[in-house]
C-alpha cells in the first residue's frame, strides 16, 4: 500500500496491527491537499492521489474550499476517474461541469456505465444535453438517448445494456467459449440469461453453477426457470423492493413485448435504497433535496415553502389558544404548562409517522395488517401517555400546589399522546391512498393536529374545571 493510501485510510505505522483501519478523509488530509493546490504542486498531488478510490476523490472535492475545486481539477487533468463525477454531489458537479466544454464532458460520459451516464445527462438543460450528445459517437449516442427516453426513477434508467444471453439449446462449453471470445462483455455480471428465439428470458444460470458444470451439460438442464422479470417502466422503489424481498443479485429488464433489453444489478439497487432513504428523511424534515452544497439563494428557495406552511399551521394553533384567553388570564399556571401538552404530543406523533412512512415504503404496512398495527400503536400511545401523565401531573401539583391543575395536565397528556399515536399512523396511510407522498406531507398534518388537540383539550378541561 502506498504512503498516500496508508494516510487516507487512517492507518498509522505504529498502530497495532489488530486495530481496524478507519476509512475516509480527515481534516489533516484535506488541509494537506488544499495547501498543495495553493502552491500548485502537481507532482505531489499526482503521487498523493494515485491509489485513491473514485468515491474518496469525490468526497475530497466536496470538502475542498469552493475556490480550490476548479484549480484541483485542472491540476489533475486526465488523472480523474470518470466515476468521480458520478459520485459527486449534484450541486458540486454542476459547478465543475459549467466550466467544461461539451467535448470534455462527452469524453468522460463515454467511460461511464449506462445508468450513471443517463443519470448525469438528465440534469442538463435540453440545449446543453444536445451539445454533449453531438460529441458522442452515433452508436453510443443512440443508447444514451434511449436511456433518457425512459421515465425518471424507472427501471429503464437503472438498467445496463451489457449482459450475457445465450439460447437454451447451447451447452456450457459453447457458453464459456462465447464469453471468452466476446470482447464487449459487461465488467461485472452475476448470472447468465437464457433466452428463447424471440429473445424472451426463460431462465438464468448463476455464474458459479456455470463454472462448475461440465462442458457437455445443456444450459436448459441447469437453468433456474423461475425468475423475477422487471418491466422497463417499473418504479425504482418497486425494483428495490424486489431485490430486497427476494435477495436478488441481478434481474432481467424486459420491454412491453417481454423481450430482454437490459439487466439491473445489486450495486445499482444499493444506490437506489440510499437515495430513497435519504429522500424520505429530507422530506420528513421539510427539505426537498440535499442542499448542503447549494448556494444560499437555492437553499432559501428550497426551504422557504415548508417554513411558510408551518407558519400557517402555527397560526391555526394560535387561534385555538385565543379561544381560551379568559381562562389563561385567570390561571397563569396554564401558560407555563401548556407547551408540555403540545410538545409531548408532537414528539409522539413524529415517532408514529416516521415508523409508518418507512413501513409503507418497505411494504411492511399494508391493508391486511393496518388495523392490527394501529391497535398496537394506540396501546403504546395510551401506555406512554399514562406514564408521563402521572409524572407531569405530580410535578405540576407540587409546583403550583393545586391537585386540579395536576389532574388537568395529566388528562390532557393522555388524550394528546393517544391522538398523536393514532394520527401519526393514519395520516401517512391516507395520503398514500390519495397518491400523495406521505414523507413530504405527513409532518405538517400530524403537527397541526397534535398542537390543536393538545391546546384545546388542555385549555378546555381547565375552563370546565377551574372556572
């Protein structure tokens, strides 16, 4: 391992050999690279980064000061692996690509796998994309244009065109000879597809089984006839579910006629799972996309709408409070305790909706088990609500010396946490039925309901009992 690689993974020369290395970048490495860029020490940078993985180089570029990213790319020139561009944050990549000529972009796009190339091109403006495609040879251009013709986030955008397909009347010897003699084999593949004369997939042979079989064995005798075929327009979330559910390493993609046109492999699905999980987390926080590297203006524009919606819901909650202004004026303790009822309900609701949104995405929450899970969540909420009601009610009683106030806040907590748990499960399910993404819309509904219920129940009970 080179000195550069050794530093990068965080291994020290004096470190115990049984200590596991820590991978990734650290502050010292990034600072060292930045100083080398500032002094334009190309020889040092070339040697330092010689053995780096594309993903680590992408992380490095993202962590560099923005003003040093372009100088770094110029110094490294053609030593940058095209896969680095695929691994870059979209905003950082856009900034770098803006400084490149169409011919330069086309050169490294031609080196990418089809799905990565299509993903890269889909973010271009129409005119810029056309300029880049015009720099790519006609055969490769046609494949890219076909990939771009499929819907965003579909199997067609994920698939690779390079695969191994053989007729059922071949034997293993012919198959192995074919793989040895064919130049344009995929870089990585896990199984061989068996097709009929219409190029419809009729089975698969795991690569390890093919390698262990005798040459005279017919492929149809050892193939697995049962397989999961993926329509080219299937949503990528559905594709990811198939891979997870059935532990697939790869799967055939077919067109409307059932003909084999591509293959999706598990490494592509890892990216999808990561992307979908990240999307759900961001949307639950009211952020439409990862804006860590965006400009201030774009970040403001992305976050403002959700904050505005939250403002409207807060006004609705404030209106509910205003209905009990006489009660609050008479009993000042209510103003002190009121945030407890609302915040506990809000947190309970967030827990329930987070579980529900993820369960819907993984198909663990369905019509068949919805009521059973809802009953369980209601029981959990009721139990938690009762426990915290006893705790908070006792504290309120001792604090203000009035057992009625303690009883009021305790009752309000039980009701609000129970409602929050139920609403947190119901709202995502209802939104999915309405074809609305529950990840992006559930939070505002649940928060509004729990706030209003918490305030109304707490202040309503106080009005009935204390006044």
